[in-house]
């Protein structure tokens, strides 16, 4: 059994434990202007969180890849998501940002603890697999609980997702609206990195503005949350299949995790060590971008 398979299966318990960390005084306060930074999977979780925070009316909130943070822009607080706590772009940014900062990480002894103003440790959600699953979703559950959401039912929803049937298709496009756009991007990334599978991802209504051209029999459109009115019928008219779930969209992402691991094994790939990837991106001086 792969590390990835085991880590996917432990998400319900990780989510339960995450809610207990939501009372941290270092997390954003109502009314603050907040930036949330990350790379890859962590950036997509940031996208989901910022949409939820703004929807809750708690303040202007932006998500940035750490390498694209706008120089000179001021925030009341910066939140960094980093499983390893060693990613070069994240460390560089935190070392020079002037705002109060907090890092959510799986390793509180990592270098990020020296450059962030505060650290919230989720050691119980750390992972041996290069492919992120439980750390990212656990961080998002923590942040959702801090927003005041009732997350008590999420672990059971994740357990149901661990037993739910998986679809089959030659190509999958993931769609989301609002906070689930970030989940759609993360879902597409999971299948690409773990299994080298052809996936795309878009805000749901943007899909109709061009990308629907790839829809065809044998292909699947996976929608997180409630689809916009009329979109499902338009997709089915192409011959493509559509899948949705009545569960919380984050639980539906667990199904994607399972599919990514399954496809990797089916294709003879190592689901714990995808091609060309490492657990953390460490860049040498002079190769760090702008």
C-alpha cells in the first residue's frame, strides 16, 4: 500500500483534530485586510479560503502564489500555507514582508518558524508522499472552522467519500464556483501530478466560453458544489458525462484523491513519487525569479 493511499484514508481524523486549532489568536481577525500565500496545492487551498472569508464578510482577502506577491502592497496580516516549511519562495517572502504573519505547516521545526511571526503546527497531518492530500485539506478545515463554520460533520462526509464509487473517463475537466474554484484547480493538479492524466480546470461559467469544445463522449466534467443553472444540460448535449456530489465539496475532493492514486497504480506509476517532483521546491540563489 502506498503512503498516498494511507494518507488519503486518514483525512477524516485529521479534519476532526484540525478544528481544535481554529481558536488561534494568530489567525486573521474580522476586518483585517489579509493575504494568503502558498505554492501549488497550498495556493489552491488559499484560493478556496479567501473566497469563503470574503463571503462571510470578514474582510478583503487575496490569495497569491508566493512568487507573485505584489511588491509594496500592504496587508494587515499574511497567512502562509506550507506543508514542509522549506519552500524557497515562501521563505523569501516571509523574510521581507512587513506585515504580521502566521504560517500553517506540518513541521514547526522547519525554517519557516524563523521567518514567520507565528506558527500553527499540524504535525498530525504531515505526509510521506510527495503528493499533498491530507495536509492541504486539513489546513482548509482549520481555516473554515476559524471563519465560524460548523465543521463537525465534515469527517463523516470524508468517510463516505472514501467508500463512494469512482468514475471512469479518458479525460476530466473540473469546474467550481466561488470557493470551489480553488478545489477544481487542486483536483486537476492531483490527477496530473500523480498519474500524468489529462485534466483541465475552470470557474464553472468560464467553461462555456471556449473550454467546452473539448467535451465529447468518453470524457467527464466533474463539478464541485451546485452547478450553475443550465450548464449540466449544455455539457450533456456534447455527449460528455457529468458528475456532482451532494456532499460538502471538500469531501468530494477526497474522491479525486482516491482516483489519482488509483490511476497512478493502473498506469504503473509510483503514486508517492511523481516524475520530476520533490516534496519541497528549493531554489538556488539566482534562480528565484523576481
